């Protein structure tokens, strides 16, 4: 997977959730809008400070996270 340069994780922004370029727009918000049937154009109109590439990277990040699997460490 190519490096994602537009997705940021900062504990001081939106509680450390994955955000777009440090803005207070989470990847989850973008995914929720797409899942609700909003078009790319509608999202960009609602959030004029976002760029089309931000949506592309939010999709790539979400797809990557879905494939991740957390395995609990065995207790010692």
C-alpha cells in the first residue's frame, strides 16, 4: 500500500481518531457520508476545505484498517 500522507492521528485532535490532514473531519465521518449515499461532490460541497484526494485516502485508510487484525497478547 502506498504511504498515506493525508491521514493524521493526533491525540489532541478528535480524541486521536484518524483525521484528514489534521482537520476535525474524521475518516469515519467521510466513510459514514459515503455509506449514507452521499456523492463525492456532495461531501466536497459540505466540507469545502476537503479535497478529492482526501476522500481517496480516507477510503484507502478505511480499507487498510478493515484488513487489520488485533491479536491480544497472552497473559504472563
